[in-house]
C-alpha cells in the first residue's frame, strides 16, 4: 500500500492524554524479558481473548501484563500523540487498519519485519499474502493481525426454510430473499442506515464486490458519481424498506441486536460478529444462523473483491521493551492459542492453518468462507481522509434511506464533496 505524506488531525480533547512514561527505543529494547508490559486495547472480543491468554504468559515468563482500555476512536489519537511526544505509556496497542494512515507518519509504531522474518514459532508465512500486506505501509509491516473479519452474509435458516428459500448466491437473490421474508411478516434485511461510520462500509462492500472502487486506483479521483456506484447505492437504499426501524438510524451494533432479537432474515457484516449473533446468553437466533459468502459479480471495471477487515496489533515505537513486547504477541497470537480466541467469542487472526482446520471449521461455520475472501480481498484506500469520506457517505446514505433524498443527485453531490476534500489535502488536483 503506497501512502502519500499526510498530516494527522488530532482532536483537541486528546491533549489531555498523559505524556508520562519512558521515552526512546534504545539498547534495552533488545531484552526479551520485562517485569511488566502494558497493552492498550478497546472493548472487543479480540481484547477479551488477549486478556484470557495473558495469565498463561505471566506464569510462563514472570512478566505482568496490564491492560488499559480506551474507546475505539481514541486508539489512533493516543498512538499518534505517543509518537509525536516520543513517550511510551503503553508498550503494545490494538488499532484499526485504516488508522495506519495517520499513525505511521507520526512514527508511533515499530516496524516488525525483523521479528516476522526471524520468528519461526510465530510463522508469518502461515498468513496469506493479502493479510501479510494488510498491516503494511510502503512494504513495511507495522502490526500483525489480531482478528480477520471479511464480510459474510449471516442469514436465519428458519426464516429461509419457511419461505422456501436457499442461501443467496447472487445479489438479486439477496434482494429477492429480503422481499420474500418481509412479505411473510419478518424483516428481510438488516441495515444499518444511520449517519455514523457503520453504514458506509456496508455500501463499500457491495460496491467492491460488483467490481467498483471508491477511488480510482491510479488517479485517486473519487468514483461515487459513476453509473455503477449510483446503481449499487440504489440497490442498497432499496433494501432499507425491508429493515427494522432501529437500524434505519442505527449502527452495526443496532443491526446485530436486531438480528439477535427479531425475525431478521439477513445481516451482511464482518464475520467477527458471529460470536455476538450466536451468543446463547443474549441471542434468540442461536442455532438458526446460516452463513453465506457475500455475492460477487463482474459488473464494474475492476476485479470483484471482499473488503478485508479486522483488528491489528502493534508495538509502540518508543517502548523500552520491544523484544519483550514481541515475545508476548508471538505467544498470544501463535497457533497454540487459537482455541482461546474461539472460546472467548473472538474472531481468529486468520492463519491459513486455522482456516483449513477441520476442528475449527466445525466450531465456526463462517471459517470456510474466509480463505477465498482473503485470497481475493483488498482494503479501502489507506489515506487519512478515509474516515471523513466514510462519514460523508454515511450521512448521505441516511438522507437517502430516511428522508427520501434522490439517489442520483445525492451521489453526484457526494462525489463533488469528496473530491474537494482530496483537493484541499493535496491528494488530487482540481
């Protein structure tokens, strides 16, 4: 992934973050042991799995593992501030892959290639090339997969059986199933269509699976006013009439809740949501969840692709305990701890050996679809503007789904809005 220089924008509230801690990555980073390591995480099944694994590492090495939990939108901010101040109040950090565009220019993450090439126990070769590249900027690895969550279509097997439907394999079948299940008294689809960051990626997934792209891969120009982008948005918005009211202004979490509590036929989400949807403590859909791959169609000019999703974890560039931090990551995310991730309800890191395992496929029905999704997978543009672009798309989707805004004119205005953002930042020319 090539990335042009960019300025990371930090919220004013982040100034309050503590700057205390050790600074500088000096010779002591070569020590493979440390009395204590601090891991910054956000509330997620992946973080829960790490916390479940930590005691075994503490017992094995004597190194105490402390966890500091922050909101997901603060992960990048705290990493960037750490890089700019050259301090380390944490040694290891969880973050989202698109955040690399802001974190790496701040020199906040340690390049990991020397560990990845030398640590045969961790075995980086056990990951498919798209996943190896998932955490790279300009060919340098700044993290490793903490979870691997390409999109899949979760569907209710009981509702499909009652309607005489089979698992959809094309987009027209997805749309037809939504209509049929709604006609039978349920909800055929499951948003979300709210103005937050969640609705846009659902549209992006359908766009890419139809051979479209958000930006022109060569020129960087936005493509949201193309015929394909507009047609895909029309199909996406058309599904809103089959969705529960709570998802029309809601988030991905609201969609998951609706799927677990109401008669919802389909929910296209990152595969990591499976643990939530099938949780016997909170879901009424347990035992009734089928999984199908997201349909792919050669409509647009580009190769149809599933959007790679998943948490990443890396090492603070300013820690004095880099080698010890790597040792913990190598242990926690190694092959021997896959079962603990599954037991914690967390999506697995996506090792090929895991995805091909008969045992693990028997426990997680979505695993069999992950390998082909990874092999053909891609990422959204790794640029700092992606967050704002996604917000703009989400707000436009909410207007189209909830206020009846015309799709064609809204998409053309949206494309101009995105273009001006990219021009302003110097990414493209007027």
